[in-house]
C-alpha cells in the first residue's frame, strides 16, 4: 500500500472468498483505491496514465482546438458542427449541434494552464504522483469536472476533454490457500 492516510475497511476477496481484502480509499493526490488480500495476496490498484512531453503537447493541441470552438469539447462526440453562442473580446461560448455540449473559452484556458503546469513539472523531472492532483470528480491532468466511474471499489478516471485516463490492475494469486488457511478471516458462505 502507498503511504498517506486512507479510509480502510475489509471486503470479500474475489480470489479466496474470505473477508480478508484490506481496501484503502485515498483522497490524495486524487481519489483512488488500493486493495490487498491479507490471506491470498490478491491485489487491485490503479496506474496513472503514462505522460511524456510528446503526449502532453498532443493534449495541449487538442485543448487549443476546443478553446477556439473548432471541435466539440467531448471526445466521445468529436463533432466539428459547433456554433458560437457569444463572443466578447477573448471570451467565447460554444455549443455542439450534434451532442448539445456547451463550454466556454475561459474554462478551456484554465484546463490548458493546468496541463502546462504539469508539462513544466515533467521537464523538471518531478514524479507524476506529485503533480497529478484532483478533487472528487475532477480530471487530475486538466481539472475538468468529469465525474469518476467506479468499477467495483476501484476508481476509474476517463477524461473526455483532455483524454487523461488511468488503468486499474488486478493481480491474482498463483494458488488459492487451502480451506484451513487464514482462520482469522471469515470465509464467505456459499449460497445455494
């Protein structure tokens, strides 16, 4: 388990079917969950997206096209059928005519600033875990409010604005411990 404070509880292990899975819910640097079975060794954890300078430059290019309203803010749509609702100086509001998404240039500028800060840290050689920070529901890279999906107890992050995503991994034990192993952990009752 990583360092830092976590909200900890036990759940049923999907591998050995004992209530031995120590689940740690972290809020730093962004909401995530790590779990390890104290009986069989099963592990589940998330892995941040690999970011290098080239990837961040591609993300910045994509965000710039969204800032000027050349493409829909939502990657799941990708439409270029966009109308400008308002323009005042450098501020503009847009709506996608295909999916109905609305955004403004100021919000995208803020996302670009956050991604540029990450780029600066990458160039300084900082660790990603030190710079990818987010509150519940935010993208750790661009800060857009995307909502986090939950896959069981794992937190899945997929940003439809900048493309950031994490992966979650599961490591199953090579062998399940015998029935009499780990007597301190209750075995799930079989239904039937």
